[in-house]
C-alpha cells in the first residue's frame, strides 16, 4: 500500500433485481477503480428494510478499502456506480427500494459536517445492517487494525446481536 493511501469503509446494499450479482459487480468495479488499492468485504447479511418496510429485504455488507482518493472524489465515484446499476437518487423514495446503495461510512483521519458528505456517516451507529458487518470485518481482518480504528472497534464491541441481521450464504458461482 502506498504511504499516502488511507483506509475507508463503505456500506454496500441492494434489494432490487439480482441483489447478489449487483453487489458482486459493485465490488469488482471498486477493485478496478483508479485510486483504490485494495478491497476487502465482510460476509453478506440479509436484513429487513428500515424506514419504508413494505419492500424486499436487503443484502448488505461492508467493504473496507485502501485508497488514495479524497473523500469527495470517492463518494462521487460511489454515486456513479449506483447510477450505473440503475439507481436514480433524484426520483427515489427516501429509504425506499434501490438496486444499489453505496454509503461512505468512515474515512481514516477525516470528518465532514455535510450536507453533501458527512463523515462519519450520520446514521451508521443506528443501523444494525451496517454495524454487524462492520464489526465482523474489522475484527477479522489484520488490515484494519490501525490505531485510527481503535475507538470504532471499542464501540462495535458493545453492539448486541440482532435478529434483523442474518448471515446470508451466496449461491455457488
């Protein structure tokens, strides 16, 4: 990893169409993107929708990346991947169904007040569908043991398991 690369965590979710194919495609696109040095994903979880409950269940995971991209450039790239997957943020219902949802959750050493980009993500600590896969990834991976994540690891350790987030096994390739 280049000395200037920093780590970030991205929430990845989908509940329309072939959810797993869409998520796999997004992870592959991230791995190919200029300025992203590595991508490591948590396990996949199936979760109940939040907000608008009359919609299909989501598949969710958290991807940890190492990147040389600034947070603003990274979020613009994530929004482009969503658009490529058929998401139209301007026309969708808030918390409604979507073919792909990519949220920049945390970016090493950076905070932003919003509204275009808020870091850390303002609702991540309220969302089990983010916290469960983030905890699994940050505990499992040696890559994400930097001191920058010490406080995050401590907060995640206090999170209780929830029935709304269940491990999902992808079909054989």
